[in-house]
C-alpha cells in the first residue's frame, strides 16, 4: 500500500487534509492491528470502538481549532476511562498543544504507550514532547519505537526519522559526540550525577560529573554542578575554578553566578552545604519565560510568530534552521533572503513576510489559517532548536 500523504486530501472524500480528518481515527485501528511486539513488550489491551469514536470526534474539533467545551469533555472521558490508551493520548495532545505544558503532557503519552505498546502516534508525540523538554536520549528512544511500530501507510515513520535526523545534525555537528547513543549515555550520566548531588553524595557526584566532562568538555551545567560538589567536599579553590569555567562558557548562566557568590563565603577545607542551589532546569525555564514574553506580542493562538523579531535574530536562527531542516529549494532560500532584506529595511516580521509573499507566491507562507501549519512548522525548528542548542552549550546567535 502506498504511503498516505498527511497533507493531502483525506481518503474519506471529505475534502479536508488527511491529518485534519481521519488521521486520528486510524491511529487505534493501526496500533491494534500491528504485528505482535517482542516478548518483553507483551500486552493485553482492550479496544473500545465507541469510546475511540468519541475521542476522535473531540480530537477532530481540536484540529479544526475549536476550543469551546473541549477541555471539560476530554477530561470527563479520561476520568471515566483513566486506563485507556486513547483517553491518555487525547489528554496528552490537549495539555501539550492547547495548554502548552510540554512536561505535563509526557506522563499521558507514556501511559498511552504502556497500555498499547504498538501505538506509533503516541510514541511519536512522546518523542516530540521529550525533545522539547530537552530529554534527548528518551526522545530518540521514543522516535525509534514510533518507527518500529509504524505501518506502511501512516506516515509516522517518516516524521519520526525526520526528528532523529534533525537531532543528529545538531548534536553530531556541534558537539564531541559521534552518535546519538553517545550523547544519550552522557545525558544519562549527567542525570545520575545530579541525583547524587541533590542527595549530597558529593564524592560520587563529582566523579560522575568529571566523567561526563571528559566526554563533553564544554557542557556548562556539568562544570557548574561540579563546582557545587567540590564545595561540598571542602575544596573551595577547585570549586571556584569550575564555576568560573561555567561562566566563561556562558556568561549569562545565572546559577553559576549565584552559586559562586555563596562559595566565596566558605573556608577552604571545610565542607560547604548550601541550603539550596540553582539546578539543571535553568535553560528550559529561561526559554519558557522568553516564550511567554513573546506570546504577549502574538496576534493568534495558532500563529506563534513574534512581531519584534529583528534581522540579526531572524538571520541567525534561520541559518540554524536551514542546517537542521537540510536541503531546501532555491525558491525557498530566496524567499527567506527576501524576508531578511525586508527586515533590514525596517519592516516588522509580518510586513517583511507579506512583501516576500508577493515576490515569491509559490514559496509564500501566508499568515492565514490554511498556511498556519507550514508557518508554525518552520518557526518551530527555530524555537525548539534554539533551546536545544543552549542545552548543548552551543551559542544560538
């Protein structure tokens, strides 16, 4: 069977795009019909067609941009059926897409795939949420499960592979790791080290952070956290060296600045145990705060494009986006260059895009409902990978 074009007309004849019509409806049927999983993932899952239909109708309304009453109806179904894969999946979609709570969506997608392991769409959305939450190793694992459980006609494998390829381009090009697996192992080591630090096991944590830094010498948070471990061991001078290295790599890394002030007050040779310290979620929280500030300037809930974007920002992020997206047509590149030229002439981003649309109608990403998906997709690369680059310790401008 040929692969279904998710952006093409739906096979049901409704005239809508497939992804806005029957894509949701087909998800459960595909998952249930998939070949038996490996023995370690044996499962028994109940399929409830009537409940699936109810959930699908609500998700279709969500895809059409409707919001009125949806939250209450989705939560009502979930409360009645908390152990059903589709209700968990739907809540994950709502929490992540509508409420913008990426971390809050993750447990629902995780539960959906525990209940129905071959649920490719849920694995894919779990991977996207984990990636946005800067959990790269688990994200890649979820994308690979999406590929493994995808069927020939659902398009999920292609989407998941695109995400993996994008991550590979960023991580392998801009970090010392030769494989995504290498990065994931280092990420896991960092997590274990941080857990030991939070439990004041300073010796074990310091050894793990040092191992992580041998693999990734420019990882800002590892240097900062190693400084705290050394302070906890009474090694003031060494702690200050580590904190200074973190600030050298990222002068805006506020946790290291705050922790350095505290460490300066300690006495060499006497273990220093602060009442609390700034922790590893700093980059994500900073990004989310900036995203919230930008959202105040946005004129549409669907179209997340900051009107204040200047030419330097646009050009820098666009270059990163191009590297991540890969090969693009000459027309698309000319279109983006026209936006840069218009921004240089003093236009705001929407005026710049409108002018480029007139010059390049074939490549135009017009700010209307029928083009929001494409527009959001391009700028999602810019926003998401700005955060990812920060997590990797790579300058984003």
